[in-house]
C-alpha cells in the first residue's frame, strides 16, 4: 500500500487535516473583500489552508504569487504578471491576461507535452516602481472582468528589495483602493510580518485582519494520524505522539515527515512505538545527512558553537551563564552577531522569546553530535 503521509508540498483532500475555525475566518474575510495576513512558522500549513479555502469559493480565480527570496521591485512586478498570465482557467482568460500586461512585453512558449505556458516578461529596471504600480492597476482591471483572490506568499521578503518602505507604501496605496478585491498576505518570519502589519510606522499598519496560524495541538492531529496508520494495518502505541512532541517535532509538516518515516520503518501488523521512532529518524538522517553536514561546514566556529548551544540549552536565553558555558563563547556581542547570522540564513528562527532550529530533525541530529 502507498505511504499515506505527505509532506513538503501543499496538501488537500485526505492529506489535509481540517482547521474549521481558521477556514471559516478566511472564508468570511475573502467573501467580504477584506485583506488577511496569515502568519505562522514554516511547514505549519499556511499555504495549504489558504489555497484550500480560496479554491473552495465559487466564481473566483486564485492568483497565487510566491515572493520567497524576491530581490527587487522589478521582480515583484514580474512575478505578479507571470502568475496572472499563467492563470488561464476560463475561456479567453489567457488572451485577456496577455493584453492586460502588454506593457511588460510578454513572450509565451508552451511545453510540447503538457501544453503548460511558460511566460517571459521584460521589465525596465529603471522604471520598476512605475511597473509595479501598473501591474497592481491591471490586477484591479482583471478583477472587474474575472473576480480574483490574490495570495502573496512569503510576503515578508518584500523587505529584501531596494527601498522596501517605498515599495510597501506603493503597494498599500494601490491595494487600499481595490474595493472588494481580497488580498491574503502569508508569511513565515513572524517578527518581519508583524513589523509590516502591526508597526504604526508601516504603510500596511492595520490594513489586514491578522490570523496567527499555530501548530496543531497533538490531540487535534492525533486521530487524523492514527487513521492513516490504521489504513495500512499498523496500530500505534498510546504514547507515540507524545514521544514525537517531546522530541520538539510539533509543526504539522514535520510531524507528517516523521510519520512518513515511521510508516517506512514498519510493516503491516506492527505496533508503531518509541522504538520505531529511532528507526524512522535514522532513515531521515540517511536522506538528509549531507545537507546537515554542508550546513555545519559553512558556519564559523562561533556560529556552530551557538547553534549547538541553542539545541542543548533550549534556546531560551542566549546571554545566560549556561549558554556561555555550553557554547564556550564568553562575549555577548559575539553571541548576538552569530545568532543574528543564523537567523538571516533561516537556520534558526525566534518564536516568542525562544530561538529554535528551523529543521527539528537537524536539531535532533546535532544533539547526537560532538560539535562543541
């Protein structure tokens, strides 16, 4: 039987664990033409819930724009334009999209096997702000013809572009006049998303309803996971999922990945328990070890020591006596610099007052190594 656990991609159908309360809030907000900022850490299921909710609405087209690692204002305009042109759901929609974005001089080619369009756009970098303004204007024009829901994923990365505050001000200035065209802004770096939407000095201050998407509690997720194991004639020990949580593996996508490995490490008729977790982690480490080793090798000595110390001390206080003794780094300024670099590289993230390793399996692997 096929492994029923899915991770690392957007999920729907039987692979999706429902979140009724959050889905209802998103649905009502979109139907009312309100903007929503969905904030949650990586792999918590933001994109899945947004796309599931938006796709369930009848009479609308979903425009999904991934802004991960966007580097310039011109690139924002390009990504929006490409996403719109590639929608192509309704008869004549593709041709109208090409006409709307004629200023970007689109060139279109088609995959000979699938017929999927590949869109190239030409943007004058010296006029990037004007181009972005024009693109947003065209979204409104397109919405008047074919109702849209616009999703900007990893929206906090707009802060990476040149003069980000000017770019945000331009986007906000246009979006606030888009009437009933709903925008969903999704982001995985909480402090940056909060800066954009909660800072009084930000152009987007109070411009969207904020939906903080927390990890599912283990009891919410447990019955969903047990049913998947039972579908393959595998039973689960009563303490299995608490043991997974105790490892620090609580994010929806990470739990799914471990359950995928637990399935692979067991056979029909088995009881999946704590001993199976050890086998499952070994499978994951085998697949990801090279990536882990590459990450460690790219760090400076101080960065490596701080990373391992975060794992061993729980990441609650990076300037405590315990952290300094564990890491062997005495200077607070050196610790701050090293941890900030780990944050910039997204190896770690800050959640509330704690620093956590973004990949919990990497954290477990590090805890078993002697890197101090």
